[in-house]
C-alpha cells in the first residue's frame, strides 16, 4: 500500500514555542491531506483539510491562526502549532488520499508534549 | 452530521474465541467504510476497506460486513489471539473525492491468554 510518513514522531517543547510537523506521501501524489488530533483514550477528530496550492479548510472550533497548515507540494503538508500550550499536547495524525485508490493512508502520528 | 458509534467500548475475551465488533453510522450515504487497528501510542493500521457497493471483505481471520441501508458494519475476528489486543476503529467516508473520514470512538479489545 501507499506510504505516508510524519516527522517528527514525537516532540517535547516549552509553552509558548512553535512546533512544525511534516506529513509526506512517499510514493503517490496527494492533492488533499487531512490533519487529525487524538486525545488520550479518545477517537480521531478532524482538525483541517489541507489542499495543495490553496488555503486549508478548518473544522469548527479549530483556530486557523494557531494551527497553521501549508500544503506546498503534492507530497508535503506541514502543520505548525504556534505558541503551544499544555492543552495542545496530543497525538497528531495526518492522512493522504490516493486518488486512484480512493483510499486514505495514515501517517504514524506525532506525539506532542508541551511543558 | 454523520455520527459513528461503536459497541462495545471495551471487550475482554479468552484466547481462541470468535468475536464481533459493531459499528453503526447515522447517514447511510457513505462512499466507503474502513476498519483500523490502533496499538497504544501508535498510529493506525488499515485492516479492511469496504466500498459502498460491497457487502463484505475478508483478510485472513478478519471479516467485515456492511449493511449500508441499515447503517451498520461488523468486524468478525476468528480464533482470537493475544496479539489481536488493540483498539479497533471504524470510520466512514462520505461521498467520493476529497472528504475526510469520520471515526467512531473505537472498541478496546483484550484477548487473554
């Protein structure tokens, strides 16, 4: 199957700093990628839809100025958590849809801990 | 708004037992349905994908069925093993194209040796 990578796999940062998470589709092109967030013992909740070459679409309640998304190429989307706070600590997972297979492939996730 | 519900929330069974996990969704106009496995602290592993036109999919000891009209899917695991212990997530995709998945809260399965 298609492979999606995320970097870093985990990160610990101080409150107030910014953290960038990368999501890459390694062997296919993805015009659309999705960013999800998962709190402990909860399910995945969609944060935003990342569209190559255009602005991301954010779900209700997700601050676009806090969670900056850039989809600069057909294989890369980045999520930047700006001015991170402890409540932003979570597991962030991206996915990319392979148009030809009509299936979403998920990255391994990034665990963010804000101290 | 699409809502996905999974029952039970947690399940503990002895090794070797056959088991069924349930998933229901409120809007039957889905494009496809996927079952995932998630180990603690890890990402998602796709188990089975069922297109809306299909009734079931099988992979090894796993069998997933889909009844789109009633908004239900089941994941059947045969001859369960301790290695099957994980959280199983059901997710649906609406329409076609670039739509995200809507996830259930999952079923935490423990298979006791």
